[in-house]
């Protein structure tokens, strides 16, 4: 526990690049896995003497010591909040491994394997573990909520546009029908006026009527 505490103090008080520069040997790996799967992180034990080997995890927060072993025969020591139900550590004179199962998104992070000697850390291997989120099981978040909002707005606009289109068609159909009715009425009235029989006029010129009157008057005399 004392060595783990010294690691935490040292790593929290110095930049990552500086700590890697003082490491004896450094290797970097990337591992990608799916939630629910099992992954084993490995590193070569490059210590030339017997020393306690540690596994650390660095993510969005303080450095956390996962476990440590003094030798292959000793049982690993675990540090909160990491528990042996999820992690399995093995070590021998040549290799150190850390098995994690089952994986979830919270297991993503940077894992270090190394030991502490003469006030300096010696990092053997660093592995970045990325646990990909299954889109079918991804929890709702701000992005998902935004997608739902945008989808609702799009559906609403489609309904409004469709309703306006139907309303315009109805108004156009009514106006066009009214125009056709008025046009037919005017056409029928014009036809009635055009084809009405011309009435015979019984009116004759006044001079002609006077002439006839004079003729009749002369005859009676």
C-alpha cells in the first residue's frame, strides 16, 4: 500500500511526459474491445531484480492503482475501487498480465504496468483500452435527445407543409368551380339574347299614317 501511495503522489505531481522520460523502458499499445467481452493486457517484466509490480489506470480523474504482486507465487493485492471479481493479475519473471471481464464503457482508459524503484517509476508498458459503445445499447444522452427533438421538428414541418398544400388545393378547386359556374351562366344569358326571335313592329311612319287618314277622309266626302 505504501508503494501504491508513492506512485499516486508522484504521478499526480508531475506531467505524464516527464514521468515517461524517467521510465527505464516504455512500450505503448492500443486495444479495442466490445462491451461484455474479455481483454487481457500484457507487458514484459523488464525488472532485473525482484520488485513489486503494479497495474495502474489513468482516465478522466486521478491515477488509480489497480493491483500489485511481489512475485509469481504471491497473491495479488487489490486497491479500491478495483475488485478481483472483475480483474485478474498474473506475474512471472518474464511477463505481467491483467485480465478484465466483463468489459463496460467505464473500463476505457490508459493502463500502465511497471514498478517503483529509487524514487522513480519504471513503466514497462502502457496500453490504451477503448471499449466501443454498442449503438443499440447506448444510453440516452444530450445527442440522442437532440436527435429526437430535430426529428420531431422535421415531422411537424412535413405535416404543416402537407396541410397547407391540401388547403391550397381545396381553395383553388372551389374558386375554379365558382368561376366555371359564373362563366356558364353568362354564356347561357348571352346565347338567349343572341338567339331571341325579333318581334315584328306594328309601328309605321307618321307621314304614312297621316296620308292614309287623309285618303280615308277624302273618300268619305
